[in-house]
C-alpha cells in the first residue's frame, strides 16, 4: 500500500512539475506557476498550521514547506518518504 502511495505521489509530483516548468518557460502566469501548499489550502489555514506549534525551529520548517517549497517538490519528497517506508513495511 505504501509503495502504491509513493508511486502515485511521484507521478503526481512529476505531472505538476512538468506543467509548472512549461508554464514558467512560456512566461505564462496561470495556476501551475508558483503553486504552493498555501495557495491550495488558503492563507488563513496556512497561518493556523504554522502557529499551531510554539517551537521556533518547527515553525521555520513549516513556514518553508507551506509558503516557499513548490508543490511538486512537496509531492516528490512525500513520495520518497512513502517509498522508503515501503521498503521496511510489508503488507499482506
């Protein structure tokens, strides 16, 4: 199951990355350009997630992931985590 999630998120990350790259290359401002988690879930929810934990290091990491990291980078990282987990967890 984890391997399937890893493969699906890898494919989704590649799909979003390709369309984001094409849009940036064509200098076209559309939905794919500068797509981040903050644009998907909204500004208020993003602030609530970052402000949920009072530890500065965690807030800085969440701030980077939510506001600065492109969405395809998030999906590719998530797929890497899922694929590594699938190496160690067997599903029957």
